[in-house]
């Protein structure tokens, strides 16, 4: 579950498509949960996180369409990490 929650926090801009084809928070969470399950074999049908809570958090954070596209496009947890915004150095 920690990995799924961490994955939710690992989001940022990646794409450049129009808003009409942006995935929903639910689809993004489904992708993150599937990647987490894939990265943690041996857990069978065990749920990897609270989907309802994760979708609500996604909606609360107001993820951009590009952020959601990036999450759905990720092929593994490293791909998800690549969606992380790079912090800017203080001036």
C-alpha cells in the first residue's frame, strides 16, 4: 500500500495532447495500482491500496491532464518516477 500511495505522489507533466483525451483520475489510479502489483509479485489478488481514497486524493490535488496522461503511459514504477516534477533551486 505504501508503494501505491507513493506512486500517487509521483506525478507531473509529461504530454501535450488536448484535454478531450485526458484520462480520468480513476484510470490513472488503476494504472498505478496495476504497476504496483506488477512490481510486487507474490501478492496474488491482494489489493495494493485504497482505490476510492486514491481517486479522491487525485481529484483533490487537481492533477493536470498532462499529469494524468503521464501516469497512464508509465510502463513501470521507474516510468512513474520519471513523471516527478524536478524541484527548482532556490534563488
